[in-house]
């Protein structure tokens, strides 16, 4: 769910976004941490190429109900592709730096599941192939799941058998509320019982985000150009070598839109076989590995913003990115981002998240924060948003010019739809 900007200090009166229309997710406490853990390994095919296959799954399939099984079937077929999005050309190696990334799967009903992945080389001698431990969850909390994957990796070096009781303990624990901690007891042969503490960040809407990753790859000026494109729901393509950089940066860009939600195609890491996604005429936000750059540029594409995260530059643009946001507000955000950028080494990742998020939330408060007073309430039933009066109420011409475009976006419509449904009893309404 997403908070409305003016109610930021009062999360209880927040209109919720539609299930599945969201790119960064916020959940109630007490849910299962995860649906399952799967291990995806590379199997050699007769033609010498390697194909990713699920080789282990917890909990086992037989515990599922029939209706669940069909949906899970579809889900499970997609997972290997996203765990090894880089195609089939692998070779056994003796060294491999483990990496953490995440992907998003959208169900038929529009709800989303996140795959948290750790790709690592199993311990052993001689040449081996990397495998991926993937935790499927409805919960958006990258930091927490990275910590869980650290524990999984530690146990993997001992034996697969030690992973099972840890995941069982996790599955039996309720997902903590923001700012709260859950403690998992876990027994490891040789070292005895360990207590693992998992704490959720206080600010739940930032728990799937690391703005630091974005600030490390791109200048504040470029971040604002990307934000301007995203806010008008254009097509955005991000390129990087590493899966972790791609997934972190795309989650961060989507989070800049808070309290609004990206409601279109959203694929932080596009598998090689789905590269033609970039030909879509509709808006999308996708991440593609740098080695596919030539193939991407050769595709018959509509206008798109193409961002090279390795070099920190824009490869292709529409050309008006500098003029979309009101100049005064743009300069304020730039000052704010530059300040955080210079202090990167002083702030913790969580402080950077808060500071960056505040700058963008402030932008929305300044441009559309007055929306609530332009919802006309009937005695009963939903409210009706008065778009013309809302736009006319904006004194600044440059702000008004921007807002007239922004009100036409899907994300604004969805947000207002929820606000019209979620009347909060107040003095003077109706």
C-alpha cells in the first residue's frame, strides 16, 4: 500500500493502492515470511548448453491444495528463467563471486510476488557450476531477505540438510511489524544453537530500497531526468553488467514515485528470451544486462529513455527530460540530492533512504498535495475528484503545466480512485 503525501505522518489514514498495481510493497505484520525456497541448478543439455532447472523446493508440492497447484505450476516454470536471466552459455568454474538480486512476477490477478536470489558457487573441489537460492515471497523487504540469504549461504557451505530446519523456523515465525524484531532459533552442527534476529526498518515503505545504489551509479541531475520520465509513465530501459546493480537501481527508481505506484510492466532483470519486451508500445520499466545492448538498440522501439548504469549516462532520450519538472522544484531537489551525495559516507543507508525519499515526497506535496480538498463528498458513497478546480487552484504556472500532464497518468488516477473510496470521517465533509 502507499501513503498519501499529506498524511505521511499518519499512516493509519492512508488510501491503499490496488493489489498488484505496485512496484514496492508494504505488508501487514504476521504474514508468512515466504512461500517457498527453491534451488535452481544448471543442467547440461544434449546440445552442450545449460538449462536452469529447479532441483530442490521447500515446502514440498504435496502440501499444496489443488487450486494452488495450478498457479504454482505457472510460477515455478518462470522462476528458473529469472534466476539465470543471462542465457544458456555457462561453463563450470572454480571461482565465482556470489551475488544478490531480486525479480518480480505478476500473477494473472495482478498481484505480485518477489523472488530474492543469491547466486553462489557450491562448496567443493574442482570446477563447479553456480546455483541460485531463490526465496519467493509476497513481502517487499530487500534488506531482511538479504540477511536470510546470508544465513542460507552459510548453511549451504555445511550441507543442504542444515538449511531445511532454519527455513522451517522462519516459516513458523510471523513477519514482524515495522521497527520490530523476530528471533529465529537455529541449530548448526558443531556450533550449537544460534539466535538470528531479523529486524524490519521503521519506515516500511523504504524497506525494499537502497537509494545509495542509485546515487553511486548516477549523478543527481540524471536521477531527476529519470524521475521526470517515470512520473509521466514513459518507457525506461536500464543497462548494467551486474544483476544486483540492475535490480537495486530499478527498485530505487520505482520508490522515488512514492506515494504513487508504477502500475505498468516492471521487470528489474529481463531474461534473455524476453528481450523483445522493449518493443512494447505501452510504458515499461526494465533492466537489461549490458551485453545485450546491441540487440536492444536494434529492436524496433518506440521512444524510450535508455540509461547506462555502468558509465552513469543516458544513451537515448526523448529530449525534453529537463523541462518536464517545474524548474524551481527541480533545483530544490537537486540541492537536496547533492547534499546527500556529498554526505554519502556519513549517513547510514537507512538515513540516505529517508533523506532522498523526503525530497521526492516533498515534490509531490508541493505539486499535488492539495488533492484531498478537491474531492467532493456526497452524503453517502464515494467521493468525486474535481480535476479542473484542482488544477486551477495551483498558483504557479510551471507547477500547473506539470500537474496537467501528471493528472493524465495511470498512477495518479489509481491514487485518486483509492482516495475517492477511502473517505475519512472529518469535520465539514458532506
